[in-house]
C-alpha cells in the first residue's frame, strides 16, 4: 500500500511537470493522433514491402541472400500473442518463435490501461480506414446513420462472444499445451499464412472484405463496433483505466457538440464520466468542447487533469519503449532461421495447430 501511495505521489508530480511542458510546446492532440495514425500506416506498409520480398525469396526456393523477415508482422497475430503471454506467465520464458508479437501485444494492453481503447483510434490501420470511411459517409449522407438501439446493443455483444470464444480456448491451456502450439510448424509460418491470406485472397474472402467495407461505409465503424474481438479486448481493459473523460456539469452549456462529434456515439453531454467500453480515447469531444475546463481527462486516483496531448505522447512512448525492450533483450527477431523457414514453406497449407518440426 505504501509503495502504491509513493508511486502515486511521484506520478502526480511527474504528470504535473510534463503537463506544463506539453501544454506549451506540442501540437494539438488531434494533430498528434493524425501523425501517429500516418506513422503507423507507413510502418505497416514498410512491413508489407519487407514481407513481399521475403515471400518472393521463399517462392524462389531460397535464391540469393535471405531478406529480413519483418518481426512487426506478428503484431497481427493477436491469438498467438495471447498464447505467448500465457506461456510467459506460466514458464517465465519469452517464447522465441514470434517474440515481437508478444511485446507489441503488451504495448497495446498498456496503452489500453493508460488511455482506454486508444489502440483503435491512435494505432490500428483498420481504425484509420473506418475513420476515413466515416468521413466519406458524412459527405454522402450529410448525417451519421446508425442502427436503432434495440439492434445496436445485441450486435455490440458479438465481438465479445468472439473474444470469449478465443479466451475460453486459451485460458485453460497449460504450459505443455501452449508449447505444443507455439512450437508447431503452423505457428512457425503463421505470419506467412496471414500475408498469403491478403496477398492471394480467395474470391470468398474478397467478397467478405468488400462487404465489411461497404457495411462500414453505410454504418460507420461497423467492423470495429460489432465484430472486432481485438477491439473488444482493448475496450474491456480500458474500463480499468484510471484516466477517464470527465464532464463538469456546472460549467457545461449543454451545446451537445461533444456528443455530435463522438464516433462511438456516446452521449458525452449526458454523463459526468465517460466509462464506455466503446470510447476509443480519440479525444475529439474534449478538443471540440467550447467551454474551458469543462470536458477533460482526469486521473481518478490523483484527481488531476491530464492534457490529451500528454496521453497521446504516452501512447507513442509506450510503443517505443516496449519495442525497445524487445530489441535490447534480444526478443524481437524470430529464432527460426531463414533455412528452417524455407524447409517448412512447402507444407504451409497442410500444417495443423499442433505438431513438431
Ligand atoms: S467519448 Fe470522446 S474520446 Fe471517447 S470515443 Fe467519443 S469522442 Fe472519442
Ligand atoms: S461540448 Fe462541452 S459544453 Fe458542450 S455539451 Fe459537451 S461538455 Fe457541455
């Protein structure tokens, strides 16, 4: 308890100092968010180019020097990363086949704890795509269409059902079972399988993807709001974040601008504290509020207001720190050699979830 209160005092002072610096020097949180979204998009494009080169090398049967297998791609393997995290808890070991995925997953979990479901509106490329589709939607329809509440509520639970399905399969697994999966050829080439899913997309998968994009154009954030289990997990963790948006009912002039701008359709002007699992911490409501000190992010244990820019910088710093820890500790690149991957590659369509190589 003493340690916790010492931490809070120190945290309180540090937050105050950094808040003062940031208040006077950095860009607005929306600019910062756009910068981060674009940076992550370019990062993902860069990873995609590296993957194209790597798979071309595998397809050539290993002609010439092996290009680098981009470890960042494993950030798109959340199920494997959750299993890796469970393996880490149970054995104390970082599994060496796709360690980058684990560090990225931990970074995203920490971001969610610091700033709710911020992964969705600051980092995720699908979140960015949904946001762009929403902008097109607003231009096309001149207003935001949404499903009626009686349909919206049950549909929102779909993503939790999907998440529950995955977690119920993973949580009971012991270290041996986890090891069977993490050491399997299936897991060894899981990132390549995922790449091939998009690069050699089947007509069925293409129609489903196109359908989801169209749905997201007509009903903004359709995928994020109803179907994405990763977003569900981040939203659930975000519920425990000590940093929440607080409305000062005394100074609020009930203009409704915060609610109008909210992409998660949260009735911000009707609550005192935003506690929704749908809040993506985009902070558009905070930045839109015309009355000073009325809508702010508050750190509940310390009761201190936190500038949204500071939260944005913290989100970015969390990513950089966790990636740095992965690199420095030697847990970033896969332990699988290029030769071993080349050996496994011909069987890529036939591997089961367990088995050895
Ligand atoms: S409540 Fe505010 S921060 Fe949360 S999603 Fe809505 S606009 Fe963004
Ligand atoms: S934008 Fe600010 S002033 Fe307007 S309703 Fe929301 S909290 Fe109140």
